C-alpha cells in the first residue's frame, strides 16, 4: 500500500516521551511491506532536528515543515497571533501548537505529485489539515478525553491566570476530538476503554472505531546481573497529568505500605520535567531523577517496575518498555489497557487499591525466582504481540478495511 502518515513530531526510537518512540516503531514495521511517506514538523524541543536528520540518513521518505521559533520579532508576533486566533476560535492550545501551517503546504505538494491508498493522521491534534482528495483516511486517537468538572483553583492568586487558561483550554478539547472523529473513515484507539469512550461520546462513529494496541522496537531482555535488590522504578513524562498523580500516590500512600513489609525497598522516580511537588518527594528511600539521557539503565537496575496510573487514557509506553525488557510489572487496571487485547492474559500484576498494590510489590521483591520467570514470560509476550511487525500487521488490516480492500 501507499501510505501517507501525518505525525505531530519526528519519530525517534530514543525520543523523550512515548509518541516519538511508537511512531518510529510504526514506520519501521509498515515500511517492510508498504510505501510509506511521513509528513511532520521540526520544533524547538531538544533532539527533534537530530531525529529528523537520522530519519533521512536511514532512508525514510520523510518530509518536514519547520515550526521552530521564528528568527525575527515580527514573525514571532505573527505566530502568536495565529495561535491566539485559533484558540479563540475553538481549537485547543495543543492542536493549535502542533498544526503548523507549513505542514499544509507540504501535504498539498505531495497530494498534487503522488497518489496514496490511505492517509493516516496520528493524534487528533493533527486532524485539522486538508488531506489528499478522495483518499480514505484513518485517525489514531492517542488519548481520549472525557468532559470533567472544574478543578479546584490554586491557593496562590498569582497562579489563578494559568489555572483559568488551563480550565478553559480543557473545555475545548473533548468537543474538538469529537469533531475530529467524524471526519475520518476509521478511528483507532489503543485500548478497549478508549474505544468504548469514543462510541459513547460520539455514537454516530461507533461503527468506525477499531482497537489497535501500539508496538515497540523491542530491546533485548535486561541482564539480571544488573538488577539491584529492592529497587522499585516509576517512569513518566510529568507534563502528562496522570503521571503526576501516579507519582504522588506511589510515594505518599503505596511505598509506606511496601516499606512496612520490605524495609530495604527503594523507589526511583525517573521522568521528564518533574514539577516542584515531584522533586520534593526525594528523600530517605526515594530518588527523583529528571531528564535522564536514557531510561534503559534504570529499567535494567529495577527489581520491579510500577505504573500506578489512576487517570488518563491511551496505552502506557512505560508498561510495554518494562515488559519488553523482561521485567516484573505492577500496574492498575487502567495501566493494563491495551494489553488485554489478546486471548493470552498479559503477565502483569494488577491492583487498584494502595494496599493491594503495595502487597504485589512486596511479594515480587521477596521472590527473585518468580520475578525471573515473570520477566521471561513478559519478554515473550511483548515479542509475540508488540513488535513493529506485529503492530504493522494490525494497522495494515485496518487500513485495507478503510480502503475497501
């Protein structure tokens, strides 16, 4: 198939956050059997220009727009006005930010020069572009958002403007997503919870929704000799609010119950952009590490990897990375989304209450042989179902359905 993919950022197997990592696995798997063209933008985020250069060096058919900070003051003000106009017109800030108008120019040129069998848009933030006329379209919704109540305002008055903007912006996001879903021939969700939520919020598109868990370029199993007894690991990008909530719950409620059973346990919190509340968790029994160059050595050192997520949607990259590395993982039912897609049950310990979660961690810390057996099953499970090739087969099935093949 001739597949056009529109993505919010350059794919990168070592990127910060889940999206560049899963995008690279998607490209790698699909291009083994198809002609794949990528359209994305280079932003100011660290490493994006280098990621784009590596894609070109690796022979990917990738086309880039430039959404980096303009060089002149006049151009910067024009961009600010464009973003404000889009936001006031109903576009959430994230969608306005990623929807660089230069991307539309790239899409128009490609649509005029080439033919595509299917156009694939990654994330509803990228859903506002005009795609080539007459080409079936598929949207992958990375996280489905439900309407929610107003959050409590901060205590400090100087934080009220930021809180008010965030609350107003949130009100724009669910209706923006619903409008996006209606424009596509198929809508993919990573897990059954998100698929059901799409069908509930937009019943008119329910028959177009498909579940398709993402994949990963699988690492080799971690070397057991590098494991540190008692080490518990949590990873996450803290610009994503569910990770903030999970880290606080883990440090303040779960770990005290673990220490009551296993006093030698030590928690390591590793992630991008931790706010002051997360940094302040560091102390006896807890290390907080920000913006590390690679997550691999921390996963290798962990005896148990945890993902105590209680909110948010989508599928958790942190869980898949740990499974692929052959680690014992404790998570919640929400953290297990996307891993219950197959008839084979996932090798995860699942608990939704703090006490039960702590019991699972303590039991695994006390049983190295059991951790090793679970780790071997975990790697085999990831290899069978979440490799780039396995994911590409699922994607291609949906793409062909959208085209009527």
